[in-house]
C-alpha cells in the first residue's frame, strides 16, 4: 500500500509531496511520469543521481533511528526534483521529513524545491555524523577496555562488541561512498539553477558526506586493528596459561614418577616394611618439589 503523507502546501500548487511506499504498489501521484515512478519505487537502489524526464533524480540514504532497528540498516530516501516541485518517497519512516514539514510550517525553511532538498540532505548528514561519533566513542571504549591492565571483561563479549562495530562501519561505508558522489553529481547538474548561497551550502553538504565516508573508512580499519589486538591478547593469555601448566608439570613430573614406582604392586619396594616409610617418602617428595621449584626460579 502507498500512502501520500505530506502535501505542502495543502492548497494551491504543491511544492513538495511525500509518500511512504510499498514496493510494487501503484503510484499515488497522478501526474508523475511512469519512468520516474519506476525509479522512485525500485526495490533495491544505492545512493545515486540521474537526470530523468527533465528533472533530477536523487537517491540518498539516512541512518535508521526507528525503534528496534539498527542504524546501519539505512533508510532510502528517493527524490525527484521537477521543474517546479519536488516528490519524495521512502519505504520506512524518516524523522527528518517530519522536521522538514515543521520547518516549512513555521517559515524557517523557504517553500522552494532546491531549499527543501538542501534541508533534507543537511539533516541526513547530521544524523549520519551523530551515528559515526557514537560509533567512534564505542570503539574507543572497546580499545580502552582491551588495553587496560585492570580489564576483567570477558574477551568473548569484547570480541563480539568489536565485531559488531566493525560490521556496522562496513555497512555504512557501503552507502556513504556513493552518497558523496550522488550529492556531487546533483550539485554539478543543478548548480546553474541555484543561487550562490545554495551552491555554497550544497558544497558543504558534499564535503560533509566526504568526511563521513572517510571517517567510516577509518573506523573500519580501526576495528580491524582492534580485532588484531584482541587476538594478540587472547594468544598471550593462552601462552601464559600453557607456560604455567608447563611449570607445574615440570615440578610434579618427578613426583608422579616416584609415586608410580612406589605404588607398583611387586616385591622389593623400599621401606615397604618400615613403619616410617610413608613419612620418608613424603619427605623425599617435598625435597624433590622444593629442588624443582628452586631450579625453575634460578633459571627464571
């Protein structure tokens, strides 16, 4: 089912119309060219720009802030900027669209198609930046926990945290790199239709998209380094455990051999008839254990 959610203004010629769509549903816009609707309602699409039917098609991605969803499960916002109006569609709720409607109602946003596109792109960029900052803080906290000498956090839990952050960064990078290119292409194509202030503002949005793509790439590499550090810590723990077990075995191996000899069920066992045999055997074992510990300590 496709719902037409926003028409601005309600009376007269609409400058902006927005619908929440289901893939395969018919178009709620009677005057929209069929090719444009097919592009807007495509099942899978990455951020891109295209000139279509005398207008500008711009597909963007925004961080998913819907309750219960993951931020990296990015929501697709598809825009078609016609000669005098803008049409936008999304398959899920986008909080920034509600902010756009509010800004139009209170007059802080001019009711102009290019200004509306700029407002949406800026708000998407802010959400993406906030998500990246949160991921960066979480990654730094994971590194601090990993490097802290007082860290008693379970390594398996820490490994899952690092893996989740790295997977999130990889998914964001998949969309942010083409998003920067899409915004740059849109600015290049629609630039002649903009005044100088809009051009400068759009250029800043493009730069912000570039910074976001670079930051996510850095986080991806950062996560790989943390993963390597975690593996090194786990290897060191296993080596330390094996070393301690080896020391214990070195001390008790002679004692096990001695106990096996004296426990043999054959005749001629020393001190078998001696009432102090057990005491003497225990004393010998203590001496051997002490000597083994002294040798290990001497050789460090």
